[in-house]
C-alpha cells in the first residue's frame, strides 16, 4: 500500500507542508491534546456546513468536548482529504521535529493553553 509521502515512481519525498492556517492550528492543538494525555484515537476532526473546523475529544464517561479551531479559508477543497493530507505531513518520518515545532509554536502563540489544560485534565481518558 502506497503511503502519502511515496511518489508513483517509488522514490520517497515528504508530503507538502499544510498552508491552510486552520489545519496548522489543528495540528498544534492535536499535539497539545496528545501531550496532555488524550489518546489519539479519542480525537476526531469535524467540520460544519459553514467551514468551521473543530476537534472533538471523547473522554471516558462524560460528554464529548468540542474545541473550535478556526474557519477554513479554502472553500474549493474536500476538507476531509485536506485534513488527512495535513495529518500525513505531521506523521511523516521525513518531516523533522524542527518543522513540527514551527507549527506547534504558531498554535501556542494564539491559544489559551491554561483553559485547555484545566479542561482536559478534569476528564478521564483511559
């Protein structure tokens, strides 16, 4: 099975870095959630009809947490495919930790991390 970062010819190249600001913010938020102990399998991307992008967390024994990321600027793309491409970039072994740190820092500058920590640590995840 071909991975997102493999070319047709079999040579390996990194997937393109996401440029959509909402996807970059979501990657940073996803990583913060993961570092706070939320298992990746309990975090879902979701979109509404007005191009609003959310990450949904499913804690054990309590209501889902819906975190608004941002409005998607690009309206001519399949949002699910675009999110999968952004996640493929983040998870690619060809992307350096330094490149991921740039995206994480962009998110950190714009977020209310104290509120996020309080919200996430008040729930049970396993």
